[in-house]
C-alpha cells in the first residue's frame, strides 16, 4: 500500500529530470521527463515509503544518514540536482499537506527566547573546534565568502568578505563596534588589528567564546577586543557601529522587530549597522524539518519582506541593500571538498553517521543556493539617512589595510 502511495506522489512530484527508485522489495520504477539531472536511489528499509510520504524532507535525510537510503555512486550532486529544482515547484498532494503543517508550526518552531537560543546555539557551535578546522578557512569564517574572482581561494574570498563589510561600516580609528554573533572572533580581531577600533563581540557558544578570547589574548588585542558569553538582548549602551554576520538566521521570525529595535537602541544617533544574512528570494516559508532537527534547531532563513517589516517597525533607515547570488554555493563547494579531503579525521572525531549527516547538509545547502531562490542579503542600516555618503562610490575604494596605510 505504501509503495503504491509513494509511487503516485513521485509521479506528480518529479517533473524535470529522471529518478530511478528501487523499492525495498526490489522493484525499480522510473519518474520524470528524462531531461536534465538523473539519480538512482535505493530504499533498503521497508518503513521508508511510509516515512517518505508522511515527512519527505525528514525521512530522506535520516535515511541517508542511517544508510537505509543509498544513492548510486554516492552522488549527492545528482540527487540534489534532481530533487531541489522539483521541490522549488508548487507543492502538490501530500507534499502540499506537509508544507501546510509546517506553516502552522513555524511561529512555535522559531520562538527563540534567550534560554532556548542558548540551547540551539550549543547544538551546532559547541562541536569540537578540531572538527571545524577540517573545512573552514584559517580564520574560521563560518559564513558566505565573497568571490570577487571565481578563481579565489577560500581564504582570499573570506578576507574579501570582511573587507567588503568594512567598507560599508565606514570605520574610523577609535570607534566602538558591537558585533552580534562573533563566532570564533575572526571579524572582531580583524577590525581591531587592521582598522584601529574597539570591539565588543557576543556569542552564546561556550566553545566559540573560549576560542575567541584566547585568540584575542595571543594577538595582544585584549585591551581592544572583548568577547562576552551573552545574549545580544542583554547588552546595553550605544556604539558607533554594529555588525552581524550569519547570526540573523538564528533570531526567529517572531523576534525580527525585537532584533531590529535592539539594533536601533544600541546605535548612536549617527551610527551605522551592517546585517549580513542568508535570505530567501521568495515569500516567507518554513525551515526544513531535517535541518531543524539535526543542524540548526530554531533556525530560519528570512524572506526580504520579513526583514523589511522588522526594519520599518524599528524605525531604522535602510541606507543600502546588496544581494549576493551564488557566492554561498561556491563557499559550500569549498567546504564540502575540504570536508571530504579530511573525512578520515572527521570520522575519528565523531562517527560515520555524523559524517554522512554533514555531507548531506553541506551538499543540500549548496544546491539550495544554486536552484531554490536562496541568497545572501547585506542590509546597511542607520538612524539617520545622512549617516553614510549619498552615493555608493565609497564602496569601490580599496579598503584593505595595506591600501589604507598607503593612503595615510
């Protein structure tokens, strides 16, 4: 019965490309037009057809993690190159019901008070630092890199991202900067060391806080950079600049106005904020149940309209908006290749199931940026409309430390 129901669903779902699916009983059926991406999937657990019907996103990811769902040649590019373009089409049948139920739960799933935010952050960011060293760049930048040239190395593109953000912050030596979500400290240390500002960075990750604090001490920057193990909502005072890179995805839709109101209140009257976040170039949606369970509990990729509503409610002035297309897909490809090059080390740190989970996450994310209207937004915000220059010419100047020193 469940095989037949899954067969009917896939007949409607696979419109482009070709899926060959081998059922638990050994029967192989073909779906799709045959034009485009092709993949062959084998189900090795009799319970999988029912699970795929009831919660396709969750069952697919768990099946791959557990080895009960396999892909020919373990080709995840083929799998996601086929599935994600089809998933981007309007949902039908059981898929539409699944999407509807997810929408009903979205406000609860994204309810993110301080105590819950701390638990969610620990789930992902308190993994072993040695694990992240396997695939991130030397500065441990865990957000979208900026590929001014597609031939850039990951290190070069991450440095370009930081300097591009610096240009939008319009920094001057001696300024005080508040970083919401400081990660392992790379951006804060760059701002202090290369641009002569003072930085307060906050994180809810015990591991990140320890690493960032140690890095500041080793660099001799503890007098200019301070890292606090605190929720951003607990910080008081005002700052010349605010920067937040890859943290807004953890705020949760019910808290967007609260977030931007806090940004406004922490800015000095002539202050400037730069918010860098993954976004969807589509109407508001929901988080993948698999991602929410295994990777980013409480996470949500915002629609532009949702961010804009929060900015408007907080009374902030949008002084610049930039959309990065495909930069994150390229970043994720670098991370995946590095992860695979160190697969043996990753297995030694955790186990093979954990590695399959991360392979699935990195590759699914890459194809989502390639095929499903996901991008990166950079919002430049201010309390006054004249807080930044009136034309964008200032963004094209070379803001690397070497260029600034040469100009002095």
